[in-house]
C-alpha cells in the first residue's frame, strides 16, 4: 500500500482501539458505536483508501466539496453525512448527495430539505443538532435545548425526511463529560416522543471516550485518523 495508505491504516487502527477501550470501560458492545470518518478538506483519494480499509460512512461539511467527492467515488457505495452549518437557501441542494444530514438545527431548514429529498426521489436521515453551550454563550451551531421538541416534530412530520436522532459538539472549554451528560438526558427525552430517534452522534478526535461513556451510538472522527486538516485560508 502507499505511504498515505499506511498512515491512514495506522490512524484508523488507533481510533478503533480507542473505541474498543472506551466500550470496555463503559461496559458497552462495540457494535453499538458506529464510526463516521470526517473527511472534510482531504482529497477523494484519501476517502478511497479509507473505504479500502473498511470505512463505510464519511462526513463532510461543505456542499460543493462533498458533492464532487461523492460523484468521483460513486462506485464505493459509501454513506455520506453532512455535518456542516446550513443556510436554508442551500439546504435543498444537499439532497443531491447526502444520505444523512446531522446538522439540522432550526425549523426553517426542514421544508427546503424535504423539498430536495422529494425532488431527488429519496429519503434523507436527519439528526437534529443541539447546542450544549450554556445559555448566553457565544452561540455555536445547534438548537437551544428548549426548541428541540418542536424541531423534532417538524422533521418527523416532513415527507422525505426520517428523524433518526440527536447530534452535538461539546463546547470548546469545560469538561466534555458534563456536556455529554446533558446530551444524554436530552436524547432520552427526545426518544420518549420519537422512539425511532435512536442515534446519538457525539464524540470527535479529542473526546470520543467521554461520548462513548455517555451513550453515543455514533462518533465523528477526523484528525485522529487523517491528520491535522490543512488550515482554512
Ligand atoms: C470537523 C468535525 C468533526 C471532526 O473533528 P476532529 O476533531 O477532527 O475529529 C466532527 N464533528 C463535526 C461537526 C465537525 O465539523
């Protein structure tokens, strides 16, 4: 295999070992934690190498970049996730390539996304993204916890969208374990109303152990596998 292939294989092994260790510590079955490899900023050739190493799900955060990569890699049959910030006038376009949209954080996105799904004649799996920042913090992406029920209902009601669960990013500062505890509670409440919203997407390169401990069913890992991303100009 190429030098890059060896690098990716080593990164993937390390992350799979970390996941196995975290599952052991949490008393969980590793089969219950899916790995989404976040390939944003990295070339399609890396995604192809990853697929050769058994990766089946990848995530991107920019529409055009993702669309181009997916087009080039159609033969791999990967499941493509979108995890980026969304503008409502761009949401419909995602349906041309995204199988899963993890970052639906306001009701305004629901109608355009559903329209895109209908146009493409497909169903899109949706995770609603919640913010774990304290109230009043510099808002990062994600719905306020109090807005989650209405947002989830809107997704559930939309033709072409399937509400599959909840997604969050831990705040930049503070203990991720505390943030993920809050998330676990929000997910339990969501599932009371929407039993099929089983997925809890949490945990990245720096905090995947804490996320597995808190019950994440899916982690999103980029740099621990691919290396540090080329910085954004
Ligand atoms: C980039 C990104 C990740 C991956 O982050 P790493 O720290 O590189 O693992 C996960 N989730 C989201 C929403 C991202 O934008």
